[in-house]
C-alpha cells in the first residue's frame, strides 16, 4: 500500500487502501504457501524493506522460466540498492533452479525499464495502452526478459530472506 501511494507501480493506482490490497495479497501469498511460487524478502537490519515473488507459469511448456511479480521497495528506503540486491538474489535462485530466463512486466512512463536494463534485462516487446490507470491515462506494459545463459557480476548486498512454504508463519 505504501509503495503504490508513493507512486509505485505494483498493480494498483493511488490512492489505495488496505481493503483493496488485502485480497490481492492473500491470493499472491496463497501461491507461495499452497503452490510453487517463492517469496523473497529483503531486510535492512530488522526492517522489511523489499519484496518480490518468483511466480511459476503453471504451464509445462513454460517450466523453464519464471515471472517476477510485485517487485517493490518501501519508499523510505528506495535508492539504497535494496531492489537491485533483491533482483540479483532472484537471479541467483533462478540459476540454482536451472531456469533459462526471468520475465518481468513494467508500467511505462515511470522510467522503471532503466532499472531493469541496468540489471541485464532487455525489452522484448510492449502491450500498447494495456494499462488503464484512469479514463485519461493509459500506459504501455513493457515486457522485460533476462536470459540466464551468461553469468553476472556481484553487486551490493542486503540481508535477504527467502520465504518458502515451510518458512511462513
């Protein structure tokens, strides 16, 4: 909720309330607790500062790659490398799982594609005017892809916790 209300693009349009976010969060977490998805969380000390979901495609012909969803860093801690560290950890996990690629979609108009390009992602297409934020504001959805064939350099670190179904309380 804080991320969206600060201008973040994580599936909602500001202003958003807990009542609107709760069902989406519950569905997302069900994919982690009851399914094949993985939740990555980043901490700065004891404070939760970043999250993302590595989502399974749930289709056998796409079992060799995953989608990153709900990539977000708390607004008060942005610009400190937490998002990049979390993305690098997702990449490390994907490589360890033997995956060929990672995919993420990005809302156009915020410059977020630059962040992902810096991490090695490339634009593979756009869905024109796919996101209607309001009757007067539609945005392209940018499709970004990371080919995991080549090794990557290490970057800044943040304490990360990988939450799998057996670690959720």
